[in-house]
C-alpha cells in the first residue's frame, strides 16, 4: 500500500516506468489533487518513509505508469473503452489495517472524499 492518488495512464507502449500522459491528463490531475489536498499526510508526498524511504509523490499524486507499469489495468480499460474517468486512491501504507484503526482512516479521508464528490 501507499498513500497517493494514481491517475491514468497506468501503462505505456514501452512497458517501463515512465510518465504516460492521457488526452485528459489535466482533468485527471485536477481530480487527484482535489482529493490529496484535503489529506495532509498524502499531500506532503512522502507518506511511507519507514517502508519506502525513496518514494515521493509531489502533492500526493502520481501518473500510474510513472510510479510502476500496470498493463491491462481496469482504470485504463474503463477510460479507453467506456470513457469512464477513474483514479486509484491508495489509502495507507498498510494494506490490511486493523479494525480499530479504521476510524483514523475515516477522519484522514472524510474531507478528501467530500471534495472529490464535489468535482462531479
């Protein structure tokens, strides 16, 4: 896991980790930033220092393919085949948090979710 908003494309023609700009890149960046700006730790860009000390996401967002290449991902498929704009929101450094930690996750992401919905 991580704490970042990932936007298309998740894949590129070369199959390497390189920025892969979609035709709607500016819109995807706006959507991603609308979420990350409301989550202080995410927006700072280095959320998982203990696990991934070299990982940095400026303003808490990343182009999927620049982070790591995912050929055939659902986010890209939906965008290309149905014109559905999707982002992937990674909510934390731990993939499976304990149940007692869930209220903390809610508080960290509540404002982000509301701001994200306003983008409609």
